[in-house]
C-alpha cells in the first residue's frame, strides 16, 4: 500500500516532483512514463530470481489496483450518474 510514513515521503517527494515536472515539460507520453516505471522496478527488483520478480509483480499489481480504487472508480461512478447506469 502506498501509505508510507511521512518521514519516508519527505525523502522521496522532492525527487518525484522533479521527475514529474521533467516528464511533463518534455511533452512526454505514456511511453516515457512506462520507461521510467520499468527502469525503477528493474533497478530495485531486476537482479532477483522468481521470488524477487514475484514481489515486483505484486507491487505493480497493487499500484494498478490503488489507482483504480482511488481514481478510476470515482470517475466511473460520476459518469454513471451523468449518463445512466449500464446495468438495468
């Protein structure tokens, strides 16, 4: 889960902001974001065997689920109200 302690966030938030600004200012697209995330995961988990690779896949899966839970499902619920439910 992404809810790490404030001390941990203070250690990385500045660098994250710099990276995000650089990506946005370059006009970069999803390919650049994919490259950055792949590079980070590979740098942390790339030298391992199955158990380490499995941890990497677990992290990525949790990121996907958290984004869906906190951002996409909220958006979908709004659109359901605006446009009507697909399920009758």
